[in-house]
């Protein structure tokens, strides 16, 4: 059979199957004249032909290919078979050239056949012989001997298809690119041991693919990326050791002491591998990666006091008009307030902060300052704008993970407007110590302020807006005091992370006279896990407390207690009734569910009355039941997309 007739037969087969050329129109089709793919000129040897440029595919292109055409709903143990079946439908079995690329050499080969089950191509060296390597020992005879040892079979992902303008090999080039990307970026050696009742694409491929593109688009902190790569390397190394130990045990039938020692070692390695796998999954999951966050600057070292014990006032900028200097001297640099303090002048705020030691003070005069870098404040210093916040603006330029990071014991920032651009994390991160933010304006782009575990924030008379995440993120074990602030036009107003309450104390939060409005989601949202033990305890308490007939007042009280234990964001009577009705409970619990449905309206009125006395104009019934709120008074919640308060379970 000639090559042209073979291609025609394959085209007819494709037209009759679900894998038709029309289905692959986005990836190039042999029915259309000319290639739709670009070309790449290989570096080095100019005699090498161009290859197809296929590593530029967008997220949705790879997502669609893996989900719709390659893996579908296969299990982990079926991955290789599904890939082989996909390749049989789209790959040209022969008649094309490729560059065989390894870490030590590139060589031009011709493909004469494909071993689909093994995901390998049968190749022979092209004529004339073209090879490029750092070692001149890779001669024609050497490469022929190497191919004979490999039985002329090369892994498909090591081949880069030579460019062809006809478009005949577009699908071949793309198919190999999908296989190459899968085994480089998606597949893990331990995936075959994943439980087969789970969909491999949903469980592994999609989160890893999203993480890959989040990293490419600088949406993941660089430190977290480094941690992920280190964890991958550790897991691969430990898993290889585990396999070696397991194989040594299975090949030895004796019941010796050495084998018992190996079994103990194998169990330890298995536990270590499972622990790292769970950490990897947390990073791969976009929601949990966002929820659990990343603590990067906990080890930032403070300078402490100067050796002379002197304290310095840093003034920005280093040149100014005489009348401004006169006013500044009168208001901030007068002898009565400064004494014998030294004064230094700096070009920009970042240089001034970097020059600070413990107890120093930075005064920034009116102006619009563009800063390409990050403020890392590890000492107790004061950063103050001289004037109104709109007159003293610090705007971030360039890419970076953070804008302001505070680990000092007592950091004070006042009278400034901070404008954030191109940051992966929030505009202000309080990692340790106490940070006071007063009379400031924060124009955000990602998350707003993050208060980490063991850190403390006092935010007073400030305005925060524009965050694509939460305006304020509060971690467990932290303390956050919000007084007379505006938090608006964010994804969420305030996000309280209580997911580690078994390890850390609940966050201590004071909210007084804040205006939280016009946020896309909730004004305040609590993130916490839905624990099975918690649900059992709640059911037991409900059964114990409400098995006897009660009067109307007692019935309402019982319903209130039960309502506080209900999971999820229950915001109306119908949803509450559905949750209670669909839950599989005992007969007594079913009776309680009916009581909840009958008394929910009255209960809501009681809760709203209590909240209105504290100053909440709108709030969900669950708000005051959360123990982490120390003081909540005089706040106003208006025009938030999903309401004033909600709970997110994961």
C-alpha cells in the first residue's frame, strides 16, 4: 500500500469515528491544506531541520485534549492504555522524521513504525547522519550500537517532529506534545497506586494542570513553587526507596529478622511518602492552596538597635522646597520632640525603610512614589506620611510576591495610600508581632491584608478596596482589631480562617463601627472543615436535648441550639428544611428536623433582634454563634452580594 492511499484510508476511518478531523479542528487537520502550527529553529547545528512549535498550548487546549480525547474518565491503572488507544487514532505510524532529544545529545531519526502499547516509536538513523552533543564520542557507529541495544525503540516523548508545511503531521506533532507534557508535568510514579474508584482526570490531572499554568502566569508565590518542587523531589526519592524495600521483601520468602527490619523500614518510608503526597495535594488544589496560604518570611531577621544605641529619623525625599522643610521641621523635627536624634534623607520610601534599625522613624513627604520592590519590616519602626493619605502615595511597580511584609514586634504605618500591582500575595502581610495601620488607604489588586498565625493587627480609620480575594484574611491563632474602617468592593469583605482550630486557638477578633459594603460575596465569611465527629456530636446533642415534648419557648430554644450546629450557609427557611429533610437521622432527629422547619421564622427574628442591638443592619443567624468574635458592635453591612455572613465548609 502506498503512503498516499494509507493516509486516505486513515482519513476515511477518522471521518467515520468520534475522533474525526472536525473534532480536532482547533489542533490542525489533515483535511485542510497547509499546517496550522508554527515552527522552531533548533539551537546549535544549523544543519538540523526545523521542528514543530507545540509547547505554547493554552490551558484550555490541554484541558480539552486530556479530558475529551485522551483520558476521559479512566482510572489511574488505565492511563497508559487510554493514551495508547488515543495515539492509535491520531498518530501517523510511519513516514515522518523527528529529532531524538536527550540530556546529552540530539540526533535526527526517521520513524518506521510505532509500538502503541509501549508508547514507543521504532526509528532508524536518518541519512545523512546528524548528531549534536557536548561529547564528540557520539559517532555514527556509537549511535547505531545504542539503537540496537534499545531494539530501535524510543519513547515518544523524546521525539520532536520535524516541521512539515503540508499539515499532514500536525496531529502527530500535537499528540506527541500531549504525551510529553503529561509525563513531564502531570504523571507521578506513584499514581498507579491511586485507588481506582476515583476519576484520574478529576483527582490528579486537572489540579496539576491548573497549578502548572498558575505558576506560568505568576499566580503562585515563588517560595511556594520552590517548596512544591522540593517536595516532588523528596517524594520521588522516598518512593523509589520504598519500592526497593518492598521488592526485597516480596522476593524473600524467609521469615528472618532482617526481613522484619525491612518491613519496619518499609512502613516508615510509606508513611513519609503518604505525608508528602498529602502536602503536594494541598498545593495542587487551588482552593486549599488559597485557604492554607503560605508563610514565607517567618525567619526574617531583625537588625535590632544600633551599636551606638542611637535612633534615626529618616525623611523622604532627600531634596525639597524650603517652605516644606520649614513646616516639616516645625511639625515633626522640632527639638522638643526629637531631642538629639539624627536625621537622614533618602530618595524613596523603600531605601528609607531598608536603612532603618529598631526604634527608627520614617517620615514621607507629599508625593507619588513608585517602588519596584518589597517592604520587609522586621524591626519596630514607624512609617508615617506627612499629610493626608491621598497626598502621600506609594505605588508598587514590577512583579513580586508581596508589597509589605511585617514581622517586627511593634510596627506602625499611618497617613499613607498604598497602591498594589502585579503581586501574587496581598498588599500587607503581618507574619509576626503587632502592626498598627491608621488613617491609611489601601488600593488592592489581589488579597488585601493577611494576618498570619500568632500575629496581631490593629487597623483604625482606614479604607480598603479592590481586592480580588478577601479584603482582610484572618488566620487562626491571630488577633485582629478593626475600628472605624471601610472595607468594600472586594471579592469577600473579611475572611476568617478557622480550619486549624484543633491545633491553634481560634482567632481573636474585635470589630467596632466598620462599614463593610459592596463586596461581591459575603461581608464576613468563615472557612472551616466539616468534621464527621462534629456532625455526630451535634446529632447526639440534638437527640438528647429534644426527645421530650416541649412548650413553645423551649421548642424555640432547642431549635436555636440545633440551628447553630447545622453545616453550610443556611440563609432561609426553605434551605434549612431541605437540609434537615434530606439528612439520614434517627426517628428522633427527624422529629427535630420538623421542629426546625416550623420554628425557623421565629428563631430568625430573635437572632436579628439580638444582632440589631449590636449594630448589625444585616447579618446571618450564625454570626454571633462563633466563639472567635471577641467584640462586635456598631458595624454596618450593606449591599454585599451574598449577604452579611456565611460559612464555607471544605
